[in-house]
C-alpha cells in the first residue's frame, strides 16, 4: 500500500511511524529529521498548496492520503485529492468547518439539538463583543471563530478579568468573535476514527495547554499529555464517556445531513462539568500531542485503518490499542510560546521504552536545533501511569540544550489533583 502523509510535525512523525506495512511518502513545509528517515520519498513544500500536493501524490502513485494539520484541511487539500481520485483521511473543506469555524460548529450543534454546547454568542464586530462582555453576568471565554493554533482563547477568571476580556475582544478586528459561557471542570480529549458512518473511539487522553508547571502561564499548542492503561479516566464516569461519544456520533450524522459527509479523525475536546461533558471544541484531525499517545499505543496497522476509513468499511474490529499507560512530554525552546529561542543546539539519549517524535526542529550538520515551536516529544509507555511517566521524565531529563519541559505532566501528584478537582465539583 502506498500512502501520502501531509504535514511535518510531531503528530505527523507519529502518523508516519504507525503506517507499518505501507510505503509512506510525505509532503511537509520543513524537513522533519525523524520523518525523512522513515519515508520512501519526501517533498519540502507548502502543505496548503493543493495543486502541488496532488501532483506529488500522483508522481508517487499513492492510493491514499492522510492529512495531519488543520491548515491543509481548511485550504481544501482533501477536496483536491478526492477529485484526483485519491481518497483521504481528513474531511473536505466544508466538513472541516467543524474546526475551522467555531460559529459553524456551535450553530450546527444547536440546529440538530446536540447536547453539550455552552451558551454562546457570535459577534460580527469588536464593539458588539465588548458591549456584550460588559452586560453579561458571569465569566466568558473570548475567541476568534477561526483557527488560532490553540492560542487565541482568553478565559475570564483565568487569564483575564472582565476589562481584560473586553480589551482582548477589541483587538479582534476583521473576524467574527465568539463569546462562550465559561465552563468549569476537567478537560479530556476523545478522538475517533470515522468513515462518515461508524465512529471507533481511541483511548481518552488529557492534554496540558498551559506553558508552565501547575497549569499556569499562557496557552500553548499543548505541552504534553497522558493516557491510562484502562483507556479511561477516573474523573470521567461511564455515563460521561457515553454522553461524549454520543455527541460525537450525532455531530458526524449532522454533518452528513448538511451534505458535508465527514471522513477522517474527529477530535472532541470536552470539559467534564458537574452537569456532564460539554464541548470546548472539535478538531478535524488528530490532536498534537494526543496523537502521540494513541498512535504509540495502536497495535493495529494504521495503514489498514486508513484503507477502511477511505472505503467506508470501518468497524471496531479493525482497531486495537495496547492496554498500557502513556505519557508524552514535549521539550520546547526556552521562552516558548511568547519569545522562543531559535537555533539552539540540543541532544538527547535514546532509551528503551521511550518513543521519540521530532517536531519543530532542524538537523544541521548532524546537530539538532530548535525552531520557534515545540521541539520534540518523548513518549513513555508502561503498565501504569507511574511507569510511563518515569520513562518520559528520564528521557526529557537526558536532553541537553537551552530547552525546557513540564516535569509535572503524568505525575501522580497532578493526576490526584485532577481527581480531587472533579470530586469537588460533583459535591
Ligand atoms: P481551544 O483553542 O478552543 O482549544 O481553547 C483553548 C483552551 O481554552 C481550552 O483548552 C480550555 O482550557 C479553554 N477554554 C476554551 N473554551 C472555554 C470555555 N467555554 N470555558 C472554559 N474554558 C475554555
Ligand atoms: N492538543 C490540542 C490540539 O491539537 O488542538
């Protein structure tokens, strides 16, 4: 089987690694030092250039394509590949609006009476948003409706007060702004493979968005993530899980009813509140870092799953994950996300039980150097969370260079805090 992967970050390195019995090709904007070692052929080129992607796909003679990041989905690269007769894991532009247009997502959920949405208001101008923020009783989350790389949200009572929220909204010119009721709870990620009809869930994962230990500092693309050997979390009840999965199934059905069938990976980011799971957002792709947890645990060949998604024949029997825990920690440049130090050399010691995924990093004359975003990820897998965490931690500690990581991700202490937070909310 010949498969083209579009994208060149840590998530795409994990995707490439999980396509076991396939010849893999890759088109990426930057030369990922891990991906280039695992693929038959690659092209360094803008990932959103649909014509170039189709031309490379044809040149390589691929049967299927997998799109990693959101930008090519928004640019209609799936549509172009489909038109050229190459089925894609990754929805077409119209269906990808579930991620690329947060207003579309909320309106769709409302129209199809899908539970799990917070109260929201879409504002066409900063002025309208500012006056709503001043009138609203309670805390709001302020977001542009378009893509922001996970860094565009300001939550009242967390990063900003009411004045700060209004000030932030006033800077969001020439785009729609969405104001949402602030949700309180524990976040979790539920991702599913889907061929447009059947959804097959992956293990639950929890991401850590904040830059620093103790969940403080600015939001990032995600500093790391963990999953348990049960593939569940003690702070998500069986009912919460069933409700979250049902919201995802209904959303895929709603997209089909709108004439935008959805094929690929659906990523649900949920806030588990005292009233059950609420949707923070959907993404039209694997999460990064969450992909690195689930794909490291995937025991089936992802290439076979790709084929079933593309042919519309997906069934739960095609997908299995090791009953193990995983901890993924990202090493990032000093100063990330606000003023990342680029061009800093780094090195690490390979370790048994740890999978290394290269992300925003270059190799020059055999030396790895940081770029502006997350550098590389270390995934520890073990029988328990503690085992997995110790492995990921040891690997990160071995890294030399002007980089840092969050020591607390996956630790028993932080995990206990999550559980007691949820118990407190349920009282
Ligand atoms: P997003 O870019 O939508 O993933 O949001 C980034 C982060 O902002 C999420 O991981 C949440 O922690 C937070 N957030 C987004 N929307 C809300 C909301 N309605 N209530 C509380 N927190 C939110
Ligand atoms: N980890 C969050 C995301 O991929 O959007």
